[in-house]
C-alpha cells in the first residue's frame, strides 16, 4: 500500500506542477486590461453583480421620473390669424345716372 500512496503523491505533484505552469503561462500571456474593460468582463461573468448594477440604475431612473411629480403643468399655444377685407362699392346707379345725363 505504501507504493500506491507514493504513486498517488507523485501523480498529484505532477498535476499540481502542470496546473501551476499553465496558470503562470496564462498570467504572462494575458493582456493588461483597463478598468472599464475589466468591469465589463466581470459584469458579463457575474450575473449577481450585473443584476445589482441594473437594480441601482433602475432606482436612479425611478428617482428621476418621480422628481417632477406634483408640480404644475404649464402649456402654451399660439396661433396667427390673418384677415383679409374686401370692399365692394356698387356703382351701377350713379353710372346709369351719368350715362343718362350725357345722352340727354
């Protein structure tokens, strides 16, 4: 049984060393992220954090929407009306009188 324990120890040691090497290679090859990029990555990876951010944003929107409640509503309207006046004078009577006077 001691041979079997030694074999398990050797296998677990090799696996740990291989995992550590892979992790160090990943850390070395990982590009540097800006804060916004890291925040976007963690937001996409963690639904809990994403949900909390959405809850905060929803509370801010509700506060903004209710800020103007119970205030008077003021509305204004304007219209422009233009009138055109027509003047008509009936001159048939004086015209006939003048024509009769000239023909007489």
